[in-house]
C-alpha cells in the first residue's frame, strides 16, 4: 500500500477491498483475527473500529504494510474525533509539533 493509497477511503473499505481481491472469505479473516464474523463485517462497514491488534493481524493476512494500515487507522480515529471542531486543522498542526517535542524529550 503506497502512502497515497486510497486516503479518502475508509479503513473498512480498504480492508474489504483487499480481502476480496485476495479471495478471502469474511469467515476466514475473522477466524485469523479470532473475532466473530459479524464483528469483522461491522469493521468493514464502518460500524465498529478495529483494535490495534486487529490492525497488526489484518496487515499480515491481507499483506498490507503494517505502518500504512496503522496510519489509516490512526488518521481516521483522529479525524472523527475532531471533525466537528472549527479549529480542527489548527489543532492537528499543534499536535504534530507536540509529538515531535515529546519524542525528542523522552529518555
């Protein structure tokens, strides 16, 4: 998955598309994740969010770069959290600076 990979698609759409392109059944992927088939269906529909562990396992079975899938997961999580805020874009810029600061000052 390239960094420009379907940035406007939802995480669920990406997962479903990749699963179908690999001819994997919902039940096969759900069994690999050790979750109920209904939960995976809800993840693909966007009605439920996967866990970080789900993301790691999905990257393995769907052969998607883990970091790229994690970026999709985190960006969607953040976007939905702050979308209603008028200052969302500004907050993201400040958060990016804070992340750099925190990482540089960790011991």
